């Protein structure tokens, strides 16, 4: 894709970091490129690769997104203006070269009218991805080079906290747990006791040298998240892909503060328990941005 250098950007969603390239050449030694695949079972796979070194040693970030779930994979890669090479083990392989078309294209992000120019072309070679537990698969021998995936990292999300403090009718429960080799978080929130609730869960783990962040979100009715006026408890029973229930009691001993049989099916990691381990976090008064449907 013949763009040099990369600058650090904060990731959304799923709580990671990605490298995005500036559009000018020659600032710093390095390279970056991106392309998109259509995976099975309705998933979209976005591959972003970058390096800041003359020898091309860098990283590849694979975002796999569905309607309400996603996974990010972080792995070593060799990235130059001419090629992207990454061995993901059982997850697949990217071994492609950039073939320029001789044209210049413009792309913009999903949240801005600004458009940026880049050298058009295709990545050609071996492109294979296989999600754990067969949640999605994709393969190709030629895909179009893009910059839009990098630009989209700057777009804001929905359902975020926009206010907090005493007197607000809404509440948010946020619980984090640590288990051997993985970290989990669970969040429930809504703006009034009678309004719908939004639920999110994430898990961070490492498998065979690849860092993995998985996340799911869903919307439930008013009874799916209940709390009292003093926030002395938060009770949750979210809909699929969650199952079971859990209760958080801020005043209880830490070992019994977060109890229940709540679990969730992440893409590639099904039936993950969310109440195991010693919890941290709590209940707070909040106002959320509008919750999507």
C-alpha cells in the first residue's frame, strides 16, 4: 500500500490498541496495510498490519465482527510496502504481496465526510482464517487494499457513560474478575429503573503466543437489570448470548460480593463463567448515551 509509518490509536471496543498509518510518505521508516474479508456465519474480518522498523518486524491485528459480538487477535507479522506475512498457527495464515493498480483512490471513515487518498491495488497470495470452535472461516487469494479500516478506529461508540453522580436515576454495574491466564469484565447499565438495559462482557486471553480480546453485547428488558434506590445490590439476568443470573452486593465480603451462575458464549470461547474469581468494581449512578436497538 506504499504508505510509511504508523501512529498509535486507541481501540474501542474490545479494549486494545491498533496502529494506524498517516497518509503521507517518508515521515518514519515503516509500513502499514489493511484489507477486509467476508467470513462465514455473518462475520466480517478486517486485517490491519503495520510496522515501524526498517526490517518490517511489526504486528497484525485481526478484527472479527458480527452483529453483537467480536474478537480481536494480535500477532507478530512482517510488514513492508511490498508484503504482509503473519503465521497465526491454527487460526490461519496471511502471506500476501501488494500489487499496485497504478491508480489513486479515496476512502473515508464511517463517521466523517473527509476522504483520504492512497495508492490502489490488491493483496495477492495466501489468505486463510479459521476461528476457534468454527465460529467463522474465510479464505481468498486476492483482496483489495484499503485505508478505511484504519480511519474507522477514530469513530466513537454508542451506549457510553455521559454523566455520573448522585441524583441520577440510572445505574451501571461494572465487575472485573481475574482467572489464571485471562481477565474478564461484565457491565450492565440503564438510564432509569423502568428502561431497557445494555449488557457487555469481554474476556482477554493469550493462546499460543496470540493475544485475544473477545466481546459481546446485548439489550434486555427492564427486569434484566434491577437495583434499589441505595444501590445496595444489582441483580442481572441478561438474555442470550448470556445465560444464568448473578447478584452483586457492594457491602458483602469480597469473596461473596459477586455470586451466581452467570455465563456467556463468546465467539470462539463458549460457556465462559463470569462469576468465578475474586471480583473488583461496583455500582454507580450514571447517565448513558442513547442505547441502540
